[in-house]
């Protein structure tokens, strides 16, 4: 195995960030460029490797491209006031009074049934029965690292509390704001408004106020002559600039002490929360879990587990535009498991302490997806 070194990076956008979703846009199609709610890992990885490639090479020949694609890029994660923020976990719901309910795999009583995709899988249900049926309301989109650690360390959320109002000082953030801009088609030959068409179109970008930035971590070979980062370079579409800079914050990417302590007790029941969207060969189900026995080995460990249940929302599409020689053009659409999704496991064999070294490591099936930062996982416990 090649020796690598880890470099934390902070990206500070100087303008709105364009990260278009997969809906049609362009001549003869829709006239509004719609943005995703948060940047996908492939946007970050592609932008960083392009920037790095310009620094270490005069061109992107096949060998250079192979080197760049081998670099592991983790992220993107939201950074606010020098703390990482994660997408809200899917195993908690709230009613209109902001009372929260915990979701856990539950054994059905006699006469009850549920249509689930695999035999032996348990449905995730509310642990506490509400007095009346309710439609869950949307909570804050991002949780601070400290709030997420507390949530993952609580087996059933017994001592976890939510504030009456979600404010930044409480460690909860709403979705990143969008800014809609109106543009007019320009004649590329003369640099003026096209007199024959004069077409209008809209762009949708993510706004990062002061104090908000994007966090990433890069592992690359020690023999690569690249010691630090400080560069203005585009992130996302339309060549909108961001400041990329290496920072001295490796502890942000390490397993927190509180999670370490609960894992050192070698718990029988563990929880996996996706910090970034994941891509699995079988849709929502990790490829390392057998469809028949629901058992498998967590990547990077010798820990054998059995999948008991999952809180997973509707899949999200990811595609893009390839620039690699011989592969220029639209990339095929793939399905992602949304960030915040929760998987519940029971340990069959091995020591759960191994997961301390798997904090914010990828659990995707494909090696390149792991290098691109998809499927970064957080770990916790639950009560089976």
C-alpha cells in the first residue's frame, strides 16, 4: 500500500456556487438552471483534481489522470465557525409542536405485517406512540458535529434534547440559501446581446455568507510534490471562483472522544449514518451485505454484522459531464442513497472498536466512488 499524507482543506466561495441538478437546461430545453441543495462529492473531487493537475503537470495525459483519480478526496461537508456540520439524520422526526420521535427497527406483533424489500428486514417505527397521527415537519438541514455525536451516542435518544427554536448558536442550520440570477444570451462572436434571439435564462446558485465554508480532506501520495494549497480556483459550474486553502485542523476528521468511548464498550448494536450520499451496486443496499442472510463485513474492518433495518429516503440522481480523453460527454445517471440515511446493524463477530478508525471513511462498493468521497460514514449505537 502506498504511503499517503492527509491534508485538511477549507473552500471559501467568493461568489454563489453553481451545482446544477439533472433536470434539462439549455437551448430548446428549460431556461432555468436548478441547483442541488448541497454539493455532491463528485463536484468537489473533480474541481480539486483539476486544480491539482494544473499545478503538477503541463497537461492531462493518461498517466497524470490516473494519478489524480487515485487521490482520495473526502467531502464536501459544511463548515461553520470552525466546526463541521452534517446532514440531519433520518432516524428522528418531529411534529408541529417540535416534539421529536425516535425511529428504530421494531419486531411486528402477531397479525401485523409490512411490505419490505428483503425477508428478515425489520420496519423502522416510532418508539413512542403519539397521541394523534401527525405529518412530520422539516427540521434543520444540518446538525453540528457536537449535536450529531450526542445523537449517535444515545442508544434511544433518552437524554437527547432539541431546542424550541433552531438557531445557529444551538448547533443547527437551515438549508443553504439559493440566489436566482437572470441572464441574457450573448453572441459569442461579437460579445453583445444576440439581436435575433435575446433569450433570457435563470441560474440558481448556493450562497455562502461570512463564516460559512466548505470542508474537505485529501489523502495523496507522499511522493507527490504538493505541500500545501492556497489558490483561487472554480468550484462547480460557470467558473465561479472559490479560495482553496490548506488548514491545520486534522482533529475535525477524527472520531470524537465520546463516540470512541461508546465503541470501546464493544456494543452489540451499531448505527451507521451517511455524512455524504452513497452509491451502492444494489441501490439502497450496500454490496457488502448479502441479500439472503442480510449479513456482511463492514469495509475496512473484520467486523461481521447483520442488517436489521434502515431509514432511507427516496434516491437522488447524480450524473455530470466527463472531460477525460475518450470519455467526453454526459455521464450516465446513477442513483445515490441520500446523506443522513441510517443503517442499523447487529454485530455477529469481531470488535466494534474497529469502527473508531472508520469515522468519515467511505462504505461504497466501488473503489473510485470511495476515492471521490461518496458514502462517508459516521458511527454510533442503538438498543436492539
